[in-house]
């Protein structure tokens, strides 16, 4: 349908010319004063950029903590401190101030405002102590503390809510079952495969001064008296070491009993 292409004026012309539609009253007037046409987009949406974006980047380079401390409220009407900084620099430049001086003045105003907020909160706490009351909440909290205050309820539920505890217990059981299936699926028998844990003595030496403690895949400690012939190492680095009445199978990876 080629008549659907183009703007309203072009489509109406094609329909009238093809006798598919009667000529409307407004067609001639629109032909004398056609509406403004805008260039079509090339398929790529360009990023919206504002004049103060350059100074916002410089502000974050100078104050990287502002990204975490100063809250950016999407539904609010007050711009964040970084944008206020950029707007202030542009305002001073319009008044004839150089860029460096404008940035210095805007930075000084930001630091002074931040210091005033801290001083006001410390004064509130001081008044509360004099009155014997509990210190009030910070009227100017950082973004991190606001998020923590919202999540504190869910953190407490993690340890005290019976439903959450039941879900956590089920997840632990599922994880343990998956681990057992993984061992069995790989062809390893829990009665036959043993994993070695190493620890050094107080002198810090390794080799013969280290004791290898063989532990099975299900966590059972394996220490028996007997001959070393009863074990077969799965790697060349494995060896058997005697210690007091018991002996331990030592290996870098795992040991299989005969």
C-alpha cells in the first residue's frame, strides 16, 4: 500500500489523484502552507545531553563519594547536588566569571552546605542530650543509610521470621542434595573416595612436618591403624605417613581405597 507512505498531505494527494477519495476542503490551504517537516531518525536514538553534563562529570571526579551519599530521588522535584553544581557554574559563567573561578565558587558552596547540614544535625543531638531524650533521626541521611533503613526489616526477618527460616532450611537441604547427586553422578562412591585436608605445624614447615588428614566426601574422618598397602593413591604426589598409632593418607587431590 504505497498510499500509506509519507505524511498526511502526501497521502491525501495520492488518494485524491487516484479517485479513491473526494478532495477535502483543507487540501488547497495545506498545499499553500504545508506543515513543517522534520528529518527522519536514522534508527539510532541519540543520548540526551544537557549543557551542565560536562560539569557534572567533573563534580563526580572531585567528589566520588557523592554518588553514594547524596540521594537521587527519581520521583522528586529537587535536582541532586551534582546537577545543582553544574547549573551554578553555568549561571556564574553567564555573569562573566571564568570557568575555573565558577567551579571553585560552586564547589565552595557545596562544601559549605554539606558542612552546615552536619552542624545542624550535631546541634539537634546536643539539644536532645540536654533534654534527656533520644537523639532524633538525621534529617539529611545519606543514600546508603536510607536504603539500609528500608532493608533493615527484611534483614531481621531473615533471622526471626519462621517462614523465612523454613525457606532457608529448604534451600540448604536442596543444596546438600545437589552436592550428593553431583558426587554420585561423577562415578565417585562415598565409601571409596577420600579427600585430604592439610595443615602445618607451628614451625610453619611443610613436607614431612605437615599432617594430612583424610576426610571422606560425606565429612567422615578416616583414620585407622594398618598397613599402607591397603591404600592406593590416585596421583603421583600421594603418599602415606605414619603418626603415633594411626596413619593418614596424604594426597594433593583424592585417594581411593582398594
